């Protein structure tokens, strides 16, 4: 995936010091849509390279994802990136979904193996057994389309302007400390190599709590032949409940200092400050160490992630006041 700047930026947009991006999820009910649109506008105003939208987090149905992606496409200058998962998908069903996204102008994807629904196990995967297969299917779906688009030229009857189609960007997941279902430590690098060979153009990591975990993984991947950018995924943790949940899902080891600080702080505001400070320190260390950018899991809230980027020196101090970050 290219880290080129967006083709145009909204008036008054803030420019980050390094490439940034965000992850959102579609609302489970229609009620939060207006608040989500406000968050998208606030995030778009700091010029991220893309905003990704999950498709059924935790194995749930993600039928509202396309609505969010269309809103990003229509109302911002930011590239929308669609999550796709293998779980429960047939080849035919996944192909139809990919074509639906392509028809909506979505050309950036995150191909994931995905989590089975809470009451299901591995056999629920469907026809697609790995994200590398999904990467190939996305490439194939675009290859079946016309290689160009035509647009009538005003005032010249019968004449059309021919524009080559942009190639799809396909991101994949990477796991600095190993996927919970990995058989051995090196399996995740081998899997990333397979995804790259299938056509992936970017990797985004699972969350981690120490910069050394990221840099050690990148070094192992580079030695093995991985050449695509590996973007660190940062998740600000602002409550003990959220920390327990992400540890359960990711299999990461407990970050004891962060855990204790969140447990003993009695106020929501104080826990938010702790989480922001911890994530900002991690971002600073990653950027100083040469990470190609940062991807933040926003939980559909702009204030926390913008606060992290400001505290890390990625956004100017005025960004939070401009965006109501704090």
C-alpha cells in the first residue's frame, strides 16, 4: 500500500509528522451513526493515509461496513480500507462481496483469516483456509474487471475519456508475538511471506505493548525475505476491562505496569490519561526507531487517538483544540 499523501486535503487539515491511519468498526445499530460520522470527520482532518473499517469484529456479522466505507469515500479525501475475512465465506460469496466493494469504489482491503463466531470453532472457516487465499481472490476479482473506466466528454458526442483502473491495495495482518493459534514462533513470519507472495502490499501488526517486540519481529521478517512495509498497530488501553478483553483475544502477555496503573486509578479521566501516555510513549519509540508510520485502533472515538498522536509529537499541539480531542 502506498503512503503517498491524499490527492487533496480538506481546508484547515493538519499534516502529521509521519504517516498515520486509523481503524473503526461499523455501528451495531443505526443510533450511533451520526456520532461515527463526526469521528470520521475529525480523524480525516489530520490527513491519515487511510481509515480501515472492520467487517464483523469478533466473528459477528458486518453488514454495515459498506455504508461506513461509502461515507468515507464520499465525504472525505481519505482512502477507505475494507476488512474482509475468510470465516464462513464460500469462494462465491467472498467474490460477490469483493465485487460489491469494488463497485462502490473501494480499492483498498485488509485480508484476514478472521475469528469464528463465539459459538463456533475451526470448521466454520468455509472455503477459504488462509488470508493468503483471500489476497489471491481479491486480486482475481479485480483482474476480471475491465482494466479501464470510460467517462463521456462534455460537448463531444460519442467521445469518452479513458482512465486506467487503479490497482487494488491489499494489507494483511502480522503478529509480532505470534498468533494465538501458531504452532511455533517462526510460523507467523512464514505466513507473512506467503501473504506477500500472494500479492499483499502492506502488513499491519496485531497490538503489542513493547517497541522491542515490533523491531525484533521486523528484523526476523526482513531476514526471511519480507519486503513489504510492516506498520505497527497501536491500541490505547484506557480501562482494566478493555485490557483484559484484548489480552483474551490476542494472547499477549499482561503488561504489568500498565495493568497496575489502570487498576489503582479511580477515575475514568485518570485512566484515559494513563492509557494515552502509555500509547504515546510507545509511538515515540517506534517512530524514533524507524517505523514507517503508525496505525491506531480508535474504538470509534477520535479524542483518545488524537491525544496519543499529539502527546507523541506526531500532530502539532493545536490538533487537539482544533478537533476537540481533549
